[in-house]
C-alpha cells in the first residue's frame, strides 16, 4: 500500500489558517521523518523536519502524535510551518507579493536517521494571503502610498490603517490577512517605497492624516472613524495619530514605544523630538548579533519628556501587545508608562497582553519567529529575542486578540475564535 500524505483543507489554505497533516499507508508503529520546505520569492529555501511514529493502524495525525525530535518536539500540529528555518542564516520569512501563495512541500521519509534515504510519499500545499473575494487595490492618492484590501461583500466595512516599523517599504501580508476577517485595511508605506523618502530623516503627521482622510472618504469604508495597528516604530506613529488626529477609534500597538523614536515628528507648528539613543551602548551577543535594548534613552527622565507622546487628547480604546523578551527596546516599560499616562488624563485603562519568552517581531500566526535577522535598513544582523515555541504560540493568540479587539470596537460584534484543529 502506497503512503499517502494529505492536508486538510485540501490543496490550499490561508496562511493564518491552521491545517491538519496526516499520513496513511504506513506500517504499524513505523518510524518516519516528516519534512517541510518552501522557497520565498527570491528563491531562499526554508526547511523544517520532525520525527514521528505511526499508530497501530499505520496512520499518522500530527494533531494527535507528538514529535519525537527534529526541529521541535511534542504535540505541535503546525510545527512544520512555524519551525521553518532558512538555509542561509539570518533570513526572515516575509511575503513580498500577497497575490501569489507560498507552495509548501511536505514529505514523509522512512526512519529516524539524521538523513533518511527512502522517500515514502509527498504532497504540495499552497498557503495563500488573499482570501476568497478579498480585493487588492493599489493606492496612489495625493501623497498617500499603499495598498487597500477590501473584504468580500457589497456593504462598507470597518477600516484599519496598518503600519510597520523602521525597515520601511510596503508590507502587505498582515493587511491582506486581516481583510479576510471582515476589515478594509490600508497597508501604508511611509518611506523606502516608490517616490516616498528613501531615508527616515523626519516625519510629518500630515501625511498620515491624509491617509485617514482617504479611508474615511472611501465608499467601501464604514465611518465615522478608523482603527490603527502599528508594529515597532509604526506603534509610536499610531499612538501619535490617535493623540493628534481626528477620526481614530481603536488602536493596536505591537511592541511600540510611548515616545516618538528615531526621527523628529512634525505636525503643523509642533515638533516632537525623537527619544534619542546611545549606539555605543549596544551589545554584541555570543553569536555576533546586535542587541539594542539598552541603547534607548529613558522616557521617564526629565530631559526626555518632550519626546513622550502627549496623551491628553488620545482617542481610545487601546490594545498593547507586549513581548517580555523584547531585545529591541523595553516594550513592557513603555506600555506601562502609556497606561499610567492615559489614566492620569481620565482615559480608560488600555488592554495590555503580555507574552513571556516572546521577542520583538510578532507576525501573524505560523510565520517562523524572527529571533534574529538582518535589518532591512541597517544591513546588520540584529537580535530580537524570544524562544521559538513560545513566540509561535504568542503569534497565534495575539492574532485572535487583535481581531477580537477590532470587531468589538469597530464593528460592535463579539469575536468567536474558530479552529479546524
């Protein structure tokens, strides 16, 4: 009997959707090794493997069978996805073109030897980033540069603006996946993209105000306000937007700062200086990676107070996603400072979700955790922190938290978590 490898749902799934991996036609108790691999758009190879034993009926179900070794151990139904590692060290798996899927190769090999030699069965499964009916519209409106993702259906949908960090460019994969959950999401670039500034020299909040206006004037975006989601530098930009701009409701900050960072922020006749840092305080890990956690100035010190984003007029509610092993900066401290300042000004206490053993880069579910990688602008290898298994679980939970928060505060609905595993 031939060995058959199947993935449920069959053929393809969305990247943030769990799948069920099964193998049949094995001998009872047979020792096998499962391998997963994919290539990104630049041809870089990512691989993972795990060792298993078939059950008494010659079947293997990764939702029930624990891995006995390899890239991970224990019961990890999605381990072959989140444990993918680059063949070339320090590459981060990102999706550059959301219009095409990642093709994941899954193979079953005989035995547990370090290099099993007999292939028993294989299949290919496509992981997509555009859900059924989700529309992708490039945005070149005035100065605004980005991509709008619209969910299926004719009715206007609650809007979200999505900002990434200091790597620049246009990152669409989070926005495209969020759109599949009922939101109109604008992935917004602000430097290193087309005719936008090549370098992050300074920022003008009017650009982001123009993006808010674009969303609120769009016929398929439900007003009278929009939500924001920002990671790292994008987080403090979202906090500034919620504090100074009109039309903001519900903001998610993923490991953001309570102060303006990296470059000055201009708005009308106001300038918020950057928090400042001391690069000479950066440390080097035993693996030769840069660690920036202790380089940033303390926003609590009097000399740095002007850099702290004024929260007197901040429009909540807020959700802070916080990693407790963040080695880019002290995200836990920043969230606590923001919470205290918001409440001191009569605002509601923000929701804060802490994730132990989780590093700076929190992506949607099943992306391999970026514990360390080469920074897009610096061109140097940076340590972000985190333990892969805990970080992976944090990404799954954070994704549910984000959806629940936006459904409640933008859509007035209760979010119900669903899973096929």
